[in-house]
C-alpha cells in the first residue's frame, strides 16, 4: 500500500507541475509540495479531483473568489485559497 501511495503522490505532483501555464505550474506545484505529505488518502483523492479542474477555474477562484464548477465544495480548495508562495 505504501508504494502505491507514493506513486499516487508522484502522479499528483506531476499533474500540479505541468499545467500548461508557467504561473499555474509554479503555484500548484508549490502548494502540492508543501501539503502532499500531510494529506491522508481521502485528502489526496480530493486533491486529485481538484487538479482535474481547468486552470481558469482554479485561477478565478484563487484570485477573484469566483466559484465555478462548485470548486468551493472541495475541501482542498479552502486550503489552497489560504496558500501563499
């Protein structure tokens, strides 16, 4: 189980690091690096769902408090909203 969890974490970090825009790459990879080892399995699954959201949705939520695609319902989004580089 531990090996599977570590592979899952690496996939999440990769997904956060290669978004398509450099700004989102930096923001999301920094966030994931900071919190990934503190998250339990359930939170990692929620992080996976969060990372599947479009960059524009995440950016609008982070910068302008625009709640698209019910992003605010994801518990990870609340942690992300408070995150500062």
